[in-house]
C-alpha cells in the first residue's frame, strides 16, 4: 500500500501543510455551518477527518529510507511552519466578534447553552489547541526520521576505507574554495 502514489502524496509534509491549511480555512466561511448543521455530513466528517489525518501520518513512519537528509530537513521545516499556520484559523475564530459561519441562535436553549459567538470562540480555542497538539507527534516522527537518515549516512562514510574517505574530503574541500 505504501507504493501507491496517493499514500506517498499524503505522507509528504509539503502536501500536508497546504492541505491542512486549506481544510482549516473552510471553518472561516459560511460553508462551515452547512457542514456542521447537516447531521449526516457532520457524522461523516467526524469519522473522515481523523482517518485522513492518520493517512497523512502513517506514511511518515514507513517512508524512512525513501528520502535524503535534505528532503527530510525540508519536511521538518515545513512541518514546523505548518505548526504556526495551523494556529491562524483558531486564533481568527477566537478573536472575531462576528459569527463567521452564520450559525443561528437556538430558540429555547438552556441559559447555560453558549450563544453562537461564544460557541465560535470556544471552537477557536479547541481548534487552536488540537491543531498544535496534533502537530507535535508529526514533528517527533520527522525528527526520528532525520536522525535515522543521518545515522545511515554516517554509517556509509564510516564503512569507507581511509584512502577513499580522504579522497572524498579533499574533493569536497576543493569544491568549497
């Protein structure tokens, strides 16, 4: 299954950064109420979103040997940028004083039930928190991949005979000047 192009795409930190940002931005539009207010869509999203995120994380474990150290470094930096980007929709939901998804006030709701604006602020808090917490394991996985790749590269140099290693060092030094 890890050979499938779609699985490899989902396991790429570049794709994940863009995809997650786009999905989170949907919550800043009136479409969010349509998605949340339709029971069957809300149920499907409640199952599909965690499975989709899992589909994005699992390939990170399996594709350890498939990338160079440079690619893993770029993935790590993009995942860190995603950590910052993920917080934007939550912060915007929290700080906005207008109901962005046009959710109606529930008639006859209990006095302790939140108003749509208060509900939006709570949703922004949860979105911000969950987005940040969900990124930490991804950063840890990428760090482990980076360390394994570095260890594999170092082992390759350690296995070289001294003469060949010295020749590589000299070639590198000539290229640096």
